[in-house]
C-alpha cells in the first residue's frame, strides 16, 4: 500500500527502468575527467519508497521458498559472511521487488511467485 501511495499510478511508467529511476534505484557512477568511481544506486528518487522496497525485500528473503530468496542465495554464495556483499544482494532484491510490482500493476496479471520467463534473446525477465 505504501508503494502505491508514494508512487501513484505505476502505469504512467512505460518501462520498469523509469520506475527504478523514480525510486532512486538506478545505477549511477561518479566521474570527473579521467577519474571514474564505482557504480552505485543514485538515491535521487523518493527515499520512503526506496526504504519500503528495501524492507519488503528483506521480508521476502526471510520467507521459506520464493524466487527472491533464491536470487539472494545465488548472490551471496561466494561469501556468506561478507556484509558488503549482503547489502548489495538486498539492494538487488529491492530492485527486483520494484520491477515485479511495476509489472503486476502495469499488466494487471496476478503475481506468480516462481515465474522466471526467458525472452528470445536469452535473458530472464524479472
């Protein structure tokens, strides 16, 4: 409910990347001249919306079995105790949560928890 209250009508975003930018979860790189820093999320969007997606992602990871937990486990499989890697994994889950919410609202389809469709180009959706 908070996501819809903060974002308004999600159908106005033609692509999920526009919604991610609105949330402030798009990637940005600090650079100046020849210097190029590390990439991170831009945080230019709505902080309350970003925090809500972050908490929803953490809750999804704590559930027994779902695609969010599976992605989290794949992300941290290299080093389970690395706090920086876990934080990046939670951010990836929050972004996946945002893409899922956008798709469900935009298309009006019911949520399918383990749907991992493959596009003709070989990329997985959501």
